[in-house]
């Protein structure tokens, strides 16, 4: 006998339980596209100039600590994420996103895309191969310019007794005079599977199944940041 008892939990609702999402490099991938066929990497290779610069960090907070950890950005080898950048979580002692209302635990991942000439407390240097500000603005103001993301999901199917992996696509357009914040909240699915007639064996499958996005856009001149930097932030 095969019994499938799905349990759905989401970080966007209040629950007494601690909610965790495992962090793997294939959780999401991102790349900057000038249009459907040309990536920013191709433009950089053609002109030997850097236009945008990416940073990533992990934040964790509980009753005792507030911790920021810089994460390395890597090219991932998964065929589903070919030519996409992903995050390396090996610096983390506990590779999970966690949320607990009772224990006051909260964590997130942020990726930040700067113009090459921008400076602040995170981006503290300017590479020697930066494009001019006019060239950077031209890239960001392109008709179809923006960041494309692939977001990992998987679902357990009782008929095949297996998980099916899919990636959801999301596109965020950019403009040079705008500061944009895109926040993703993950909906998690826990599937508990009992197999056997007299002696049952229990397995549990856990995976993101849905992402809810929230977008905010601000005029750069009126949105006064103390260090005056330009970013696009994607928070998980």
C-alpha cells in the first residue's frame, strides 16, 4: 500500500513551528540580459569592460545574534542553469533558511547588483576595467534589459513515487534612474510518504513549491540613501 499525505507550510503565514528551507546552489540562478539573445557577459567579453557588479549575502537573526555572511557567486554546472550565476553556501555552518515566530528567528538571502562605478559599505572598490557611467546607464536603460531568474521548485508525485524538478522564470527590468527591490517569499511543501502493509516505512520530501514576489521601485534622486548607491536586491 502506498499512502501520500502532503502537508503544506509557508513562511508567509504565522505558525508555531520552526520552518526551514535547505540551501543548495541550484535553489536559484540569475543572469543579466540585454535582450532575449544577448547577455551582459557577452557584451563584457566583446568590449573588455565591466558594466555591473554582483554581491550576495546571507543574513541570520535570533534573540542573541545578527549575522551577515558574504557569499561567493559561481557559475553553476547544472544543465537547467547553464550560463546562470548561483550562490555557493559552503561558508555557512547550517545551510538552511529558517523562520520561527516563537524563537524570534529570521533569515534571508540577498543578491545586489551595482553599477561598476558605485561605492558603498559593501562595494568598496572600483575595478580598473569599468565602463563609463554613460555606458552603464545605456545598458540598464535598454528596452529589454534586466535580470532573469530561475527559481527551483519540485513536487512529489505518488503515481511515479518520484520528485519532478521545475524552474519558475522571473524577469526584473532595470532603469538607470531607478532603485528596485524584489522580494521573494518561499512556499514550502512537506510530503510525508508511508509505504508498506504490515510494516510501514516513512519518507519525507521537502521542497519549495511556490514563490510569491513583491516589487518596489523608487526614483533614484528622491530616494535618499546616505551613501548614494544604486542596487537591485532579490531577497529570499
